[in-house]
């Protein structure tokens, strides 16, 4: 993480994927692994699941998400997906076994604001 990444946080600018990845790593190393929570929760890479890639390479994103879920199909996990809509981050939390998707958006937008994201999740859950 570089100085520009710190400045994004401290000056309340839009944060980049480096900051999000660093926070995920911090949560995993300091909270999840030491407390055994890594068997119940997982993160997907925000560099791979974002609106730009969904629009340009939807099959690549679908295959990635499905592979992660299938690799963990025997464990009931809640997967967190930080999702960049192109200027705004939101969070999806998916329990594929129960077919539950939580949509958390600090701007209060409805999930229908991002139909391509919904198509991705619906496709993945149907394939799962």
C-alpha cells in the first residue's frame, strides 16, 4: 500500500482496489484466521468482480465466482464480494447453499440500479 492509498482514506476520496484488498487481508489475518472464522466466511477478489469486467468479460467473472463457490460447496460459508460499480463500492454477501444474497449499499440504491450485477449473481446461483 502506498502513500496515495493512505491519502484516499484520510482525505475521504474514492478508495481504490488496493485499499480494499489491504483491508480484506487485514481482516483475514487479524480476525478471521486466528478465530477460526475462515471456515465460515470468505472473500472474493474485488479486482475480478466489478462492473467493468462484468460488462467486458462476463463469462470470466461468472466462471471465477462459480469456481470459488464450487470449491467450497461442502461448507456453508458466507462469501463477501466488495463490488465496484465504477465510482462507488458496495458489498454483496452470498450464502450459495441457502441461496441468500445480502445487498449492502451505503448510498441506499436499490439492487435494480445494477442489473448486470444481478444477472451475474442469478446466473452463478442457478449454476451452483
